[in-house]
């Protein structure tokens, strides 16, 4: 009986470690999505290339959702800052340029 309890406790502990690992990996994925979006947003700051901001917005939304699911805030915050830059640039260009 004691061996069964120990085995259940080990399985529960292993499950918790797996969830913790996945949540940390989600933060890394969110950071990578943010960096990919940053690569799109930086050239879009040049006049007449603002369409790139429209392409980056869905990526940023996905990065924010993934960052929200992770255990840390780094990825989410990175995506929020890049989103703010892209949205401000779109507002200044009237949403087109």
C-alpha cells in the first residue's frame, strides 16, 4: 500500500514538473514570436512600408496570448511594447502608410 502511495506521489510530482517546464517553454516561444515581429516592425517604420505593421499585428496577438499562458511576463511584455510601437506608427500614418 505504501509503495502505491509513493508511486502516485511520484507521478503527481512528475506531472507538476512537466507543466512547469511547458509554461517556461511558452515564455521562450512568446519571446521568439516577439523577435520575429520586431524584425517585421522595424523596417515598417520607413515611410511607404507601413503595410508590414498590419502583417505584424496578428503575430503580436499570438505572442501576447502565448505570453499570457506562460509562467513569466517577459514574452508578453515584449510583445506589448512592439504592439504599441506598431499601433502608434499605424495611427501616425493614417492606417495605410
